[in-house]
């Protein structure tokens, strides 16, 4: 799949990249921390082949082909970038699909602008609260406010537990060569902000359907976060991958695409 990246200037002067392919029901793709939106290529191909869909992928600031700016390293600012893109393209009734930190960005957008322009949301393995306490026991494994300083000094565990198909892996490497090198040091504030957020009040107020995906082998948190989040939401449902780590779109791509297309069929106009 060839990605023709377009560029626009966000409301705080950052230059952001996005692709826009197909016609029909608009679908927004957002990748997780450290990943460019081209990492969704296998899903973008499946959506476009499905027909009647317009697939739009946003590279968040400091990610993919977007500008490596130092300012705006906050989840809320990334949510505002999504709003800027929707306004630029005059989009409404979008289906939003996010993975990991990309899910939190969707929540940030909804916190700032509501869910009136969102037709449905697919949340892929992201707990709404990452720090465990008495009110929420489905955050990152063994992470509490009392040990958060130590957690911030550690590297994140490897996201995948299953070998990625060699063809998918080769394509991911090719696409990564087209993008900027991701800067861990320059995005440390973004990761810290992500860790401290609690999106449960946003989940409770969202008016559109949300499908929460959990993964039984995720190295980050229990799959039960998806089931518990579905209970919080007005129109929440859960789907659990039995054999996948944190990245089911790459570790279990056939099952993931089947699930995703069924979800899109259910809610597309």
C-alpha cells in the first residue's frame, strides 16, 4: 500500500501529517505511543478493500511523518490535533479506531469537544486509568501512586508476545524508513502525562457505542479492563483476544480484521 501523506498546520503551529484514501464512511486511525499511523497499514488495506469507506490516518506530533516539535507533549493537545484535522476535512459521524495511547487521544478529543461527531469508537487494549488504587484495579500491572517514581525510570515491557508474520514485519520496517526517527527523550513528558490520566468520567459520558478490546496475554494490564470499561460506558461492549499481547492487529491480524470489519459494518452509514 502506498501512503501519500498530506500535511496541515495545527492550531498551535505544529505541522502534522495524515493520509486520506477511499470514499464513504470516514474512519480515523490513531496509533499508540512511538508508532506511526502507517503501522495500521494491514487494517487500512482491509478497510479499503471492504468498500464504501474513507480511511484517514493521523500521525500525531513527534510520531511518524509529523513534525518533531517539542511543544504540545500532552494528551489533551493531541486530542485538539484530532479536532483540527476533523475541521480541516469537514468530517462528521466518524468512526474512530485507536490503539493504546491513541485511545487516550480519542478520549481527550471527546473531553474537549464531546462525542457528537463520533459515530462509534473502537478502543484497542487501553485501560482508561493506568495507576491502580482502591477504585480501579485494572491499570498497569503492579503500578501504584506509591511506586510511580520508580516506574517512570524503567523501560516499558515489550508490547508483543507472539512473533509477527514476516511479511507484516518487513512492511512495517519499510514504512518506518519513510518516517522520522521517534525520540523517546523528547516525548517523555507525553508518556508521563499518559500514565497519570484517568478517563473514566469521559467514558461514562460518551454517547456513541464503544467496543473495548482486551488481550489476555497483554504484558501491560489485565484484559478485564475492557469488560469493566464496557460496564462504565452508556453503549459499551467488550471483545477479548485469547492469544495476543498488546498489539492484536499485528499478533492476530486475521481475527483482528474480522472483528474490525464486523464492527465497522454494524455502525457505518
